[in-house]
C-alpha cells in the first residue's frame, strides 16, 4: 500500500507540512521492505508490525541535495522514530516514540502502469479543453519500464513516462508519419494532443477517470479507462 505524507504534528506544537505531498511517500511491500520517497531522494527500509506496534529500520538511500526548504531529513527522522500506527477515515497515522508526535498519511492514488485510457478531451493550445472529434479515437497505454504508447487519432506514437506521487513527466513523443484527411481537423487534433502530453505535470485518477494537468493547473487532457 502506498501513502502520501500530509503532515507531522509534534506534541510541542511544531507542525511540519510538505508543500508537495507527492514528493514524500512510502510503500509497505509484502516482503517486509519499505520503499520511501523523501523529496528528491529515495530510500529503502524494513518494517515489522505486531498488533498495532510499528518498527521501521531505515536502510540505503540516495544523497542528493534537495534544497533548504526540503523536509526530507525531517520525514526520514520521523519514520525512524515510528512506534505504533492506526487507521482512521481511510488515512494512516503513525505515532512517534516517547509520545512526541503523530505523522499523517493519505492513500496514494492508484498507479498507471498496466492501464489503457481513451482520450476524451485535449488542450487545444489556446487555453481551452476540446472534446475529441467524432469518428476519431485517441488512446494511450502505460507499460512497464516507463514505456508509453498509443494512437493520436491518425498516427501511432511512443514516449517515455515517469511518475512520483501525483507528479508525471512524459517525454517528447515519436510518431509514425501518416497524413489523414477524415474527419476534417484530425491532424490539428493530433498535433494538439502530442503537444499537450509533454506539458503534463500532475495527474489525478478517480475510478475510471484520469485528468492530466499542466504546471499552471490547466488541463492537458482527460481520459476514461479502457478495460483490457
């Protein structure tokens, strides 16, 4: 299960809240290991659960400099001080040793790997989201190893992608070079779609719906889930 760090409330009234929760998350794996994203660094660890007691032992991690505003060190220190846990309203709370504070996590959105999506709307490059032209179908598939491919309406394309929390990075797409005339506007729609994808900065998956937004919050594209 993946969890996004929302805050740590210390019992001396200090409050630590990340500006970007998507940069701080952890995943409890079935073999007792822990995968951790602490801002710009990744870490590994092990965990043990007995009743509601929780013990976390931190392991190897990368050592990049994340900047003065980073809470990465605080996040890792809190995790290393885990004592117990409980669930409430779908959120995870980790109580720290010596009754010193409480970490709060929200569930991480479902991942994208292994899913296929039909495009329902595309940013037209002029600040508006337009529905897909009738008679065209655009879709994309998120594969293993960061591989993304699909149809842009006329041509097939491929690109790379990477996600971290709710953040997404999509590389510039490579596509075949067919020219389609029907329906009118299909090539302009394709150009807009392939231009919008690399501008996506965040995604939100809600059930069978997916939204990608640009860094300024504008919608890049919208999707509905295609079942395999």
